C-alpha cells in the first residue's frame, strides 16, 4: 500500500502520542485513571477538572458527547419520529503504593422536555422521552452497581449526584458506565397548523470525583511500647551478666 501521508518526524510522533495519551490517561498523586473500554474509541476522552490534596475530579467528556442534545421535532408532514443514543465506558484505576481510595462521586445535569399540541377535532399528538444511566465498580474481589437515573421521563432539569459509598476498592478496579436516552413524537396526521410535537433528552456536565487518602502507619499502643522497653532492658541485663 502506498503512503498517502508524508512521514512524520520523531518529534511530531512523540507530540501526537502525548496528546492521545493525555486525553485517555491521567496521573494524580494517589492513583492513575485511564480509559480501558467503550464504544467508538476515537471519541474516548477524559479531562482533569480539579485536583486538591486527597481529591481529583474528572470531566467525562465522552459521556457528555454521546448522550447530549437528542431531539426530535417538526419535520414537514411527518407524523412520527424517534431517536436514541447509547453510552458505554470503562475507566480503569490503579492506586499508587501508600494510598487508598475512600469514595467515588458522580454528578451530572439531566435535561428533558416533551410537548404535544393539537386542535379540537384532530387526532391527539404524543411526545415522550426516557433517560437511563447506571454505574458500577469491579475489582478482583467483587463488584457492585447502582442506578443514577432509572428510566426517567423528564420534563425539566434535574441535578444527578451520587456517592458510591463504602466499598473495598483495593489496589486496582474498574468504574463502568452504561447509559441511554430515547425520544419519541407522534404528530396528528390531520393537524391544521403543521407538526407541533417535540421531545428532547440529554445528559451534560457529567463528572467523576475520586477521593483518596494516604495509608497511615499504625501507631503502637502505650502498653506495647512499655513491653518493648522492658524486653530490651531484659536482653541488655542478660548480656551484661554473660560478659
């Protein structure tokens, strides 16, 4: 096969590799997070929104892109319209030595509306939407999942915020997201004023916050220290007698 693009210099290749890695892998003091799986790999993207001691928040850019601005509305004399969107992604977390994960927190904004109008004597129109979003954590010792939006039909804006809570995250684990949005409209076929049914659904501003902490070395109890000193004194006494 002939090359249709000019050869890239080593510097250009390194810059391209760094850019691709920066969009799918981010390192923090406590852990490394990377894109591991999902649909449409060309769209995989995460970004670091905020980092403070013990916490890091990431923009779930791929989810925001794939589940946003799903809309159906007036289209000539068409009487029925439907659309849907899906999202699946797996983020892998490797915890650095000396640290542990304390909590995961997901937040996003869900929007939706459905409107349908008709005149007296016309066949009624119809419009609806559905949003569904779930997440889970998998590691070598077990898994757990939660619903973030459970097949909700929205007519307005809703803020979604959820802590994953107590879980043995371990030294390495995956965070899995599954979501879909659906919109549908039916326009009265004999409407005098043209198509009027509309519906919209989207999930935006999705982010993941990961809280972490250093593993503290255990401090010996006072009684343990006394026993240790007594033992050292006994050993020293025995050594003096032998000499």
